[in-house]
C-alpha cells in the first residue's frame, strides 16, 4: 500500500522525490480518552518545533440569529492567555497562541519548542475548558469584532462570500456570517457567552492534533493526565440541510470607493468524506491554479479581461461550497461572467483533456505534500480530516496522493455538473460616485473572510494597472 501511494505521487510529479523524503504516508498515533476526547500524533523529527491544533466541534448552526458570532468572539478571548493561566506557570517567550472560528468549530493553535510542550498542553486545557470570562474580556472582544464587521461591510470579498453562502443555503442555521452581525453583537450578553462556552466546549467534541519533534509514548500519559478527567457534555444532533434552492438571476451589488469589480459563481460542494471530494479538489485546481488553468487562460492570457482569478473548495460540514472568482473592470463584468459560465459548462459537458487533468492533479498533490513540511498545517489537517468521520477522514488523509492520482476526466466532468448545476452568482460592481438610491448592497452584512488552509487551491495574479 505504501509503495502504491508513493508511486502515485511520483507519477503525478516526475522527478520529484518529495513523497519519499516525507516517508508518505505518515505514521499517525491516536489516543481516545474515556471522556471522548481524541488526540492524534504525527512525528516530524526533521523540525525543532512543535505545533498543536485543538478543534472544538461546535458548528455555526449551534448559534442563533441573535447569538451569531459568539464562537468568533470566544476565539478572540481564547487567543489571549487568561490571567488564571498563571497557575500553570510563566508563559514561555517563544510560545505562539492563536484562535479562530470556522463554520465547523473553534480552533486553538499553539506553536512552541519541544521543552515547552507540557506548558502548551496545559495552556490549551485551561483556555478551552477553564477560562473565566470577565465582563472586561467580553467587552473588549465584542468591540473588536464589531469593528471587524463594520470594516467588512465596505470590503467586496467579505460581502461576496457572505452573500454567496446565504444564496446557496437560504434559511439554514449557520449560514450567517462567521463574525456575526452588528445586530447580534448588540444583542449578545456576557451571560449568554459564558453559557455557550460551558455548554459546547467539552472534551467529547474536541480533537487535538500534535505535530513536530515529539515522543508519542511520553505524551500519551501527559494528555491523559491533562484531558482525561474532564467531564463530557451531551451529544448534539447532526446538521439539517435545507433543500437546494431554485436560484434565479445574478445578485448585483453596487459598492462605492472601489476601483475593481468582482464576479463570483459558486455551488454546493462535497465534504471531505464524500466520494466526490477528490474530484472536487482536482476541479478547483483545474479551474484556477497556475497560469495554465482554465480561468487564467480564458480571462487573462487570451482576452485580458480580469485582474485576479481564483478557484477554491471549502468542504465545510455546515455550508460546503466551491467557488470561482474574478476581479475586473466595471465594463468587463458581463464578459467575465459569460466566460466563467462558458468554461463551467464546457467542463460539465466534455471531460477535460488528459494533460489538463494531470497538471491539476500534480498541483493538488504537490501542494498537499509541501504543506506537510509545516507543523502548523500538519496539526491542523490532522484535526480537520478526522473531525467528522474519524476513520474515513484519516484514511483520506493518509491516501490523499493516491486518491487524487486515481481521479479521471469523467469524474471531474460529473463533479462539475453536480456542483454547478444550479450556481449562485454574485456581482460586486465598483462605482466611484456616491450612491444616491438604496440598493441591495446596503442590506448585506458580510462575513469575515476567514481563509483556513483546507485545500482551497487557488491562483491569484494582479496586473497592477
């Protein structure tokens, strides 16, 4: 099996020994604690650092319209060590702590030196399960998040991403902005935030990934000691997906003060455990990765219509979608939209050529393998792939190069036809003069453009003119 995976990667990248250098597939050790907390280890002896990612699987659908953004607010609080953490000792100067919210959960990330690993694990335990949220902490985080929401209302990409998700998943819990809205920030209270933290931040919905220069045997006892005595919480039901909507005409939003317009087209996409997931990854790479990609060639090389082109896959368990995006002059909007639709229709009708498929697969595999040289990415991918269906997710993680190598042109064609059979289109039209009439843009409350490294293969080039 190991030989087959390495051969698959080598076929995709002739002369590239990266897979062999990384000893792919990796050896992943797993510890399942009695309370449901899962800890995954991937040793990387070639580095002198350690990275830890802890994912609390509390999706955006656990919020409500009036508490939307509470997970991002908690992430802001958790990204700063709580004063109560002083009981575990002084914080090492080299330690880095960060936190963010996605539609699937809240991620706490720590990077440190091997000698500080025990402190880092103790800090994660404290931040995720023992923080006392003060009124001051709450007000500071809420004020910061409110400023972000206000700033995003004036930025075209957050507006476009927020709008496209709500068009694809109307009325679905969790389709609101990850940052929440100004209305939810006004309604949210410190009492509600504390209760949400106590209810949903539990060990039985937590996955911890550790990558770096580590000794797994020594860490087993340490993780059991720190996380094994925590009490689990109640089990929550799965996601309830709304039927695929009948999407009508393009949504056109006018924004002043911009010099570039944007066209975004997206469709519902498969999640990581879906059989179509590898083909969806290849499709995104085919559309928008590198100067040989379909969108770059059609919109830049051949017609010079766009400034920036991009294609990406966001396989969220809440609102999974795949999108293509191009920025352009206001006068080129319709030509860009028509060309993107032409390319999508063409791929959905006729399989791409074999050279195109091989180039896209080579890009996808090489990007994945290169990410394995960064401990922070490795730790994050461990928890990401195993967060929904652990057995299936880790199998896909280990066999990713081979799964991509086996994707065919017909599979990409079928995947494109499925994803973009009823696409949503959002056009951000840049206007220099002040708006004198009300428009739908004034009603849009954009989400924070949270770019997590979940195989969002994209290519962006700006001409600068």
